[in-house]
C-alpha cells in the first residue's frame, strides 16, 4: 500500500513540474499544478499515517511474548544463546531503553530469565555528593585581578613612625619606608574528568553542570590551601607576626584572646576578623568569661553569611587549612586579612573546557579546567601589622 501511494505521489509531483517548466504558463496551468501538488500533499500524510500504523503493529507484536517454554518461530532467532547472564542483562537494558524511546530493538533481549524473573534496567537519579569545606580564607584576603599574567610589583609604604616636629628642630628628611613584593601567577589546571556519553544521554539531570560545579570547588580548595601553606612556585604562604604566646601549654584561654585582640592597632579594627579552623573553634567554644558566659556568639543563619559567629564582637571566619591547637602552632589569627595578603587572579578566572575528540574511541567527554593565580603577603609594617597570630606554648 505504501509503495503504491509513493509511486502515485511521485508521478503527481513529476507531472506538476513538467507543467511548470513548459514554455507557456497560463492561469489554467497554474491551477492544474496546484491541484496536483495538493493531492501529493494529501498522499504524503496518508503515507506517514500508514508508516506510523506499521510501527505500532510491530510494537504490539513484540509485546505478545510466547508462552514460557515455547519459542516463537522466526528466522532471526538463533538455535542457542551462549551469552552469560551478565551479557544478556546488559543487552536487555539497552533494548528496554530503545523500546521506551520508540526505536527498533532486538526482540531476543526482552526475554524472561530462567527463574521466571523479568530483567529490568537500572536507572540513576541526582547523585548525593560528598562535601568538604575549603573554609573562607579565599573570601577575606585581597583580590587583585589582572588581564595579563606578567609579574606585578605591589609597593609597601610604611610611614607609621614619622610625624611632625617643632619649627625649631633642625631640618632633616624623613621619607616613608618604601619596599615592595612581587606577586607572581602560574598556570593551574584540574586533571581531566571523563564522562561516558551514553551516561550523559541517559540521565535526566545535567551531569555536566554537576561536574563543572565540582571543578569550581576543586579550585577553591586548592587556592585556599596554597594561601595558607604556599607552594614552590606562585604562592607565598600567609604570614602573620606573632603577637604573643599562650600562658598555658597546649591551651588557649580567655586572657590569650583578649591580649591578641588588643595587640592589633585600632587602625585595622574596621576590617578585622578572627580566622581559625573548625577544630580550633571547638576549643574556643569552651571558653567563658568571668560570669560563665561563652565568648563565642554563633550566628543564627547556619553560616550562610559566610561567618560562623563573633568573638568580642568581631566576626569569625573558618580556615580549614589553619593548624590546630598544639605546642608551637599558630592556630588563631586576628586582624585585617585583606591588608595582609594579596591573591592575584588572571581574568576570566576558571576556564572550563570540554573535548570529545581526544577520547572519541572511548565515546567519552573530557572536562578539564584551567586558571592562572598566585599570591603573597603584603604586610607593609611588621611593627604595626594588619594581621597578628597567637602562638601556642
């Protein structure tokens, strides 16, 4: 039936073309050609309907499975299937997905297992992801963004010891102390993440977006760790002059925090914050004042503001890469972190690239990210430092 209609439609279109390519085209010619084209269009709809009906009938036949123990006679069915259970299960999953999409599929895969159980494919839902905090040190240091990656010199100006003198004093020059620090950048990258294209197609959520988010978290953790500990290339470790040492061995007490806070010059008070690890904060939670009140006041927003709470009215930022409370460590800092350290990033920041060509033979999509960053302490005066630390006795 479809073949007959297709032949008739082809003839109508051919005749219409012959009319319209003649030497003389009249109104009558156009009317005849329009009628032929209209009839051909009606036939095209009939052909599509017949084809859809045939697919429907094929699917219906595939659902009518023969009784158990009988084999549906077919030239395509092999006498014996020597595949393992795992191979048949895998093939059944593929065929079942094709069936749901309305595609043609291998009927032999949709069988009943030896124990009478039907083999059902396994689907995947949005993953439950493990979390690891990078803390907030990245947020509170100074950010310097440049469009190029050459070395940048940051001048350090110290005029804290100079002032006015009496007119009667002999004239002399008192220039500010000007030094500087060079902030370098180096290339950073993530190791490639390979995604199976079949998995990307089958999942009903955006797996690539999840991977991109994971890469951003990798960058944040790596840069935060480099700010605190430094590396051998582009990051110099954050350093804060020691204001004092605790009075008790391996313990932080109320008086130690008071002394650290009051040692900071008030000029830096407006931007001051505490920074410490979550483990150190646990030790601080046990510290109370003379009236038995805890000195740490937690925020009630579940840290969505980025701050854990306050100590003596100053906000507390978590730095998961800061050392714990132990002899010789400097677990707590206080002051203006932005004035003490400069993090430099080359725009546009993290660049995420995807490639399917390199792993084409594996049918996989590779996701990799690149960035250029570096950092260095920018403390202009060690005497009046913007950031101070507490050393544990």
